[in-house]
C-alpha cells in the first residue's frame, strides 16, 4: 500500500460537567461524547525521500507546520518507529474550526490510525488511545469513536451503546472562542444547572432519544452564552423548529439540535439558512457508530 484516504469525524458533547481543577492546571471533567458522520478527509502517501514530511490543506488559514496536530502526530510516529520513507499528508477540512467539535483532534486521530495502517506499525487501538493524549484530551476519544463517557481530562473512556436513530443539525456562528479562556472564566459556584449524568446514561441504555435530548446539559454554556448571546438564540430557534433538545457543544460556539427524522432536520437547516444568512457553517448530520 502506497497511499490511503481516511475520514476524521467530528464529535459533539451530549453532556459536559466540570468537577474541579487539578493540580496540573487541567480541569477534571465528566462528559458524554458522540461521533458524527460530519468529517474531514485525510490523504496520506508514502514518499521515497528520507526525512521528508509535508502537510498541505485546502484552507490557507490552517497551519501546515509544527502548530498542526496532524504534523505533530506524523512527526512523532515517524521518529518513534524510525520510518525511513517520507510522508505526504493532505487535509480537506469541512469540520468547523475552533468550534467545540474536536476538528483538530479528529484529524490527529485519523492521522495516527492512517500511518499505523500505511506503515503496518505494531500498535493496537489501545496503544493509539494511550498515545493520543499526547496531542490533546479529545484525541483518545476520536481514535475510539462511537459514544463514550469520558472522565479525567477526557482521556479515560467508557464505551457506551450506540446512539438511537436521529438526525443532528449543527450551526456554528462566526464567533471566535478560546477554549483556554472559557475554562479560565469558568466558576463552578455560579453554575445553576449541571447535567444529571446518571439520568442521561439511563436513557442511553434504554435507547430513548427523547430522554437523552431532554436531559442534555453543558456547564460551559454559563461562560460562553454570556459573551455570545447568538448561542442562546440558536438554541431557542432549533427548539422552535421541533428539536427534541438543543445545546452548545464543548466550549462553543457551535450549537446542535437533535431531530427525530431527516425531514425535520432538513426543514430546520433550510429555515436556519434563511434566518442566519451570515452563518456559512450549517450542517445536517447524524451519529456515526
């Protein structure tokens, strides 16, 4: 095999709670994450040039050097496993950036898995998951995919049953969000409502999509919505369009709504494109795995 294409899938948080701050500066979290069919595409090719590593992308704003997690992941594997051949990687990015959807982490995860396959590296999925946290807290989940309850900083994963049938509308407003700033501004004592993880897990195991949607919660909304009221507006709009539930994912600003059918989801997308004419990133997607 000389080349391969692979998909880097976005994620959403169905629930996100912050339990406290650790001595190392990270926050202890409890979150339920789900992979989506919405994805970037990654192309990886062997190049017969020693010490060669080249990354290109379809957007000029996307870093293609050591600042990019894909470059970091490829460089790490190349050195760790003494890969003699060069590696060329191309990213075709669709997942919104700085959106709370783990786009960069998903790209890194797909790269780790792709290079393992292309060069037949002696790494199990568990090995990759343990390695992934070097590049970001969301990378281990993006390697595993599906639905999981994540704790620690997000790297301790408990797989969950497949998400019940639904469609998901994703709307990413053009707000610039710094995850680091959101966590810095977060004050647990000011959170009025925290997600009931046991209740959500109960509905997940019951395969009750309405119960899941109705009990979603994200404590980081207490920070991001205050600074970006468009998030509240989009949530309300999606509920008016018939969503079973609507919430901000991660640290934002992306909002998603869960719909019981493709037709209802598509109607919401059409209405959103009319209402939010200045928003270019509006998608209809669904759970993956």
